[in-house]
């Protein structure tokens, strides 16, 4: 992006592995006899993927053995297993991060809990072949944890660990309603912590710099990106005082009649979307008036010969620049502009944004794929790389959501062949894991096995489209990618298991997919996994005055950035995952790509006669 904008859709990352669990080869007959003879003993079921809880004692041991817990333990250190490679694969180290303890039940145990014990052996998780892993060894590391440090930990739910592995009595879901309420309050507290950091050190500016305790503006004049982008989150959380302060700041200071060149895409999804969602939640006319003014000033961006928007437009003069764009930036405008049309009764906004979406679709290849670069003036593709990641991702998202939000059958007509092409040419399914690769848009030939943090939005889209099975399987891959290092990298080669870009700028996409899958399946395990994601997010990214991005997910080195989407998306999705249903009716809204909930308007989208 120009002007120093943090590029919302220019990112990719991914990694994963078959990290399901491991077993001890020492669990032979003699070991079994000894275990049965020792009634007080317990069995570890070790999983870096399925179990939602991170054992506090294991975390404590990590800290004492690896100062600060910055880097993963080395291959020879305890707490790590090595997965045996398949043909053509490299060995993959698996860090033992999540542990389910299952000692014998005692009468004085609290309901739904077991006591953490110090001596144990490894057992395989259900469904994982014993030959898949180098067998873990009972190490003195576990014994060095003093019994006085034993804590009460909730058991993993039966859905994750069947009767044969975790015992069968007195288990309950890790995240019950009381736990969900507690977690919702925790997320709200963390949002308040981040907002107060902005309030103290960046008030009236765009973004907080949490490490230097300063601020950053995108342009020569601030546009209050963080307050506008996060206002609807405050309203949903019931943070009335904070929301009131933000609304006052917005109404008194924001002004769009400025001689600055802004990103058409970023300003639409963050500011226009934020104003419209907040208007729908409050009916504050000032917010709608600002949205109308901003939308009108963005319209000149669509003045190219093709109808594809230029990347930058001057808010005062309407001058445009930046003809080279991409499907995400050109095709991720319909929800915001369509909602503006509904509230203002001005159809120009909807028609203009829809034409841009159609123009991208109409330039798809003969096999149904689009590339990641296109010239807005000529309509020619400048980059043939096709995928579901940065520069393309939200284009597909809005094909589906335009249909869901507005009942627009043209969007449905574009979505169905597009998702069919994605599944045919981009899906990489080996039976054990599902990923989505890169391919040439003209031939469908694979070009890279890179998946990323941005790609993790796709389980949510698949689930919303009704493809729950693929959504679940892809989500499992995303969760593995996150758990490999305790937080997800920006880009990851899922075949070599190597990080391509190790940054983590507080991305929301995994939390988004967790929320969608919980809403659309009701499966409690998504709340449980969401808790694990949230705990590691707080652990590694929380700073004294806000949240800091990571330069490297392996070393956990931080960078001095807190993008507005941390408050607008990441913490919002975590909160809604645990919040009571009456907080927001999922069935009545559609989330924009920036997580702004807008009302569904079924049947009101005008069908375009073009094919």
C-alpha cells in the first residue's frame, strides 16, 4: 500500500504438520504391568493439535528451562518429539505443548477435574498410528516438577479423547457456559487494555505503537483509523464509556475533506465499514452522514475505462493513481458500498462496487481462476499466480457474501463456478490434511505449496457456503499451523514444514474461522480450541500498553505495531466466540472482511443481466 498503510490483504503464511500426538515405545508389557501396579500413576495423552488446554506446569517448566520461553526447545531437549518423515519428507520436530492428564478418579477430586501428577508415560492419541512418531521417552524433566506445584486442571472433553484414552467419568466440556462467560470477560478486559494504550499514547491518531508508546498516522493527516475501526467492537462488548469517548472523538475531529491520496480498499473496509456497522448498532445519524460523505469521495476511484477501481484516490480532488490492482482490492467493496446504498437510498454505491466485482470475474481464465495482479485501465492480468491468499482472498469472500447479504443471484452465479475451480485446481488433499496451494491461473499447474495466516479465513467461507466437512478439515490444518510454534507465521510451506515469513502482525483469520465454525456447527471443541488460541495470543503479544506484533513466531521477537484490525477483528471474534448468543444474532448479519457486522438485506440486491 502507499502512504505507509499496513496492507490488510498483502500477506500470506502457513505451516503445519501431522502434529496429532505421540507414543512411548517403552509402553510394552513390562511398562504396562508397572503402570497397573502403580495406582497413583497417570497417563499423558500428548497433543499439539486437538487438546485445548496448555498445562500450566509444562509452561512453567518451559520457562525455567528456556529463559523467557522465546525459542522452541531443541531436538535433544525434553518436551519435543520428532515425527518420522514419509517418503520424500524431512523429519519434523513436534513440540509437546498441550497435555491431557488422566489419573484414576478419586472421591475427593473436584467435578470435571483430575489432579496433575508428576510421573507418567506417553500414550498415543486416538486415531494416530504408533509408527508415525519417534516414541517419546520418560524423561527426568517431568520428575523435576515438584509435587507441591501440582494444580487442578480441567480434563479434555470426550470428543477429543475417547473413552479408551482418557477414562470416561465426570468429564465435561472444557468451556461450559460459566467458562465462556469468564472468557468473554477476559477478552473484554484485554480489549480495554489495548484501547487504553491507544487512549493514553495515540489519541487522535491512527495507530498505537505499543513498544515506543507513541503513534503512527497513515497519511499526513490522521483519519482516526483505530477509533472508527474498533467502535462497533466496543458497542458489542458493552463498553459504553469507551464507545462514548470514541464517538465524541470521531464526531469532533474526523474530516474527509483533505488533500491526501488514500487507499480505496483500506479506507473502504476500515473506515466506511466501521462507520456503517456502528450506525446500524447505534442509529447515530452523525455516523451515517460521515459514511455518505466518505463514500461519495471514494467514487472517483472507479473512473477507469474498465470500471475496476484505481488503488488510490484523493479525498479532496478526486484525482486517482495506481492502475495496477488485484482482485481483493477491486472486488472487496460490495458489502460496504451496498450497505451505504441501502441506508442512503442512493443506488450508485451498490452498482459501482458490483460492476468492479463483475469486471474481475469476467476476466477469469478459461478454467475459472483469477490471478493476483490486474491493470485497472487495460483489464490485462499482470500476475498469473492464483490462490486464496493475499491479493485474492476477500474477492472470493465477497462473491459468497454478496449473495448472502443482499440475495444477489449474480453473486451466486459467480460464486459457484469459482469455488468449483478452487476445489479442482487449488485444493491439496492427501487424505490426511487439506491445504490450498498456488497455481497458474491459465493452466492450473501447481506453482507453490505455501499457505498463510491470511488463508486461514477460508474455513469460515467454506462453512458459510455449507461445505462444513472441508471447512473442518482445513481449520484443523490452520490450527496445526498455529500450534507448531504457539502462534501462526505469516507464510509457511506446508510440504517442507518451513516458515517462509515468520512474522505475526496480530492477524484475526484463525479466530474468525473458529467463530464461524462454532456458530454453524455448535461443536464445543471450537470454543475449546479458541481458548487455546486466545491464551497464546495474550501470552506472546500482550505488551504493557497494548498488543505488539511479532517479527518472528519462533523467537517471539516483537515489533512496534498494533494495527487497527487487532481491535476490530481479532479481539472481536474472540469475544463473540465466548459471548452469550444475545450479543449478536449471527443469522441476521454478514461480517465484512474487516469484521464489521452489517444487516442482511435478502432479496434487495438487483440482478445484473450480464453473464
